[in-house]
C-alpha cells in the first residue's frame, strides 16, 4: 500500500508540474545569459525579531545583514505563516499557507515531508531554465522522494533536519552521492561551510541565471560556535547568550561572504535577495530576543510569527526604505516569479502576493488585509490592525488586540469590543474549515486539538515571555 501511494503522489507531482509549466508564458528552454534576475534567499533559524542591528540590537553587530536593509527594504511587520521550523519552510517554498495542505507541524524524519503534490519555487524556476541549489537545513522530509534534489534543486549540500553545528548528522552532499552521513572533520562548522559551498556554487554557475536557497541552521539549538566567534564577545558574561551572539555573528559573516562574491562577479545589481527568519526566537532555550514582543517560537502571539524581513534588489527596490504594512514569507514565491517575468495562474490559489508594486509605491494598499495562523490549539487572525489570538501563555480564550496601539499585546479588548471578537472568530473559523487536517505525525501531545472550539479551550499555557 505504501509503495502504491508513493507512486500515486509521484505521478501526481509530474502532472501538477506539467500543468504549471504549460501555464507559464515560456521562452525559457535555457536561462544562460538571459538577463533574468538571479534569486537568493537567506533563511535564518530561530532568530528573534529584535536580533539584528537594523531591528534594534546594539549588543551583537550584524553589519552585513544591516547592509541589505540599507541598500533595500526593511519590513517592520514581516510575518511567517507558521511559527515552527518545517511548516514555515513549506510556506516559504510554496507560497501557500502550509495548513492548506496539512503541513501544520514538523515533518517526521523518514516518514513524511512536504507533500509530493506541492510545487516548490525551485520546481518552477528549474522549468524556466534556472540553475538551482539548496545549501543548509532542509527539514522538509528525509526520505529520498522528499529531498531537495527531488523537489527542483539541482544540487544540495546540507542537513536533512536539525543537527549539531560540529559533526553534523543527516548530512548530504549531492555532488558526491545521495547517501546520508555524519561529518567527522573537527574543523567543519555548518555556518562557515554553507557560506563556502554557496560561493563555490555561484562561481560554477555565474554564466547562468541562478536561484540559491540558503536556509541556515543558525541560531537553532544546540548552541555551538568556534572560538574565533566567541572571542568577539568577551564582555557577555552569560555563556548561553555569548554562544548565541557568536552564532549570529558567524551567520552575519556568511551573509557578507556571499554578498561579496556577488559583487566580485558583478551580479549584485541583478540579484533579488530576501533575508527572513523562519520564526521568532525561543527565548528561554537560546536567549533569542523578540524585541519586546509577547510570545516566542511556537506561539501565536507576535513573538512567534513576526520576524526580521529584508529584501534588496538594487536598481529596482528603493534603498533604505522602511515598509510598515504587513507582509508574509508566502510573498517570496510570487515576488520572485514576477521578477522573472512570469506569473502563476490564479487557479493555483497561492496565498502570497507580488510585493513589487507595494514596495515601489504603485499600489498604496495593504498587501494583506487579513492573515491567519493555526498551530494545534493555538491560532490567530489579523484583520487590519486588529488581532484575535489564542496562544500558549494566554488566557485560553480569544484575546483581542489593536496592534497599531498595543504591539506588546498587553491590553486585551475582548470584553469591551465583543462584536469585533465575534466577527474575527467567524472569519477565522471559515478559513480554518478550508484548511487540510494535519498530516505530519509528530505533533506535540498538547498541540493535537483540531476542533476550532476545542483548540481555544485546550491552548497550552506557560509563563508569559516578552523579550
């Protein structure tokens, strides 16, 4: 039965891809020297909203990340569609709410992954003639049908799931083989190695249009860093915080090395870059700070889904722009495809939008009037500036906040504005009913309630955390 089901999904994937390609306006047999933009995504792991210089951190210098904001656009209200590692990545690469296709929780090692009928950004770009590469933490399925080289990437160098930074496990270098191994070299540090492989791959593909996806495993636990990065922070006394600072500094260096390579190749102006974190910081686990927001990773308060979100495209995006309307990681797919001159058929029902007209001022409206989240018994809806939320660390009942006046979600308006509560609850219930049941099978025990009303009654509680 398993084999026949897998064969069904594989055949379905081929059909979906064929449909998508047929609906693109294609002149794209090969993208060599086509003049199309190169595409680059830096995806940081477990990095809180307040953990870069351009978002207010004056403890840990991040000059290379800050330079992207100085030369591009910093989004003050950047969100991800899920507050957890794997579903956040699923949303990024598909442009859809991950709950739409059941990816509500983390994929399970060798048992599940990003559903095989879902088309990734890499699938789409590969069909347009782009060279494609994933370097870093995949976390969308370990077994071979789910791996990057089966999901549109020509090459993969990294780990299939979370791993230590030294002696990483679940490692694949597709240039050598598809075999999974552990790196035993004592000098191998994932963040540094990912930067070097990215630079090497860029050099090999500099005469093509290319897409590089670099999902770091920094700053996810375990906290590990080489001494050379720790030495930059002698004044940080807390050892956990010092390790976090070293890991973030290493990642900033990696961003800088890749961007320097683009400049050396003369390709920075022709490269659309996004820098986004996969979810908010898990403050207690790693010290990652969320800039005064309430909540943290795996919650639906602002500290869970609101993240650093930056985009640079020299000559296209205005330099140093601060954009204040909400955007989502789901917007990356349509924005990048539009940059190549292609659009996705409306029949595919993507949830993201092309950000270009909003960034350039051609469209003064909000990219998203309404945004939704669902994570087991936790959920939220943001409509305009009003947010209705049930989250770990809360009361267990729907709480209403006006984010334009109360970013820290400290003044619950639910009792004074019951009509708004009813309206937003109805909107969220209707949206949730359209989502698929969770398909990943490693949901934490306290995250499995599926009935909307059961969700809010069983929302996990913990001490509040505004960091």
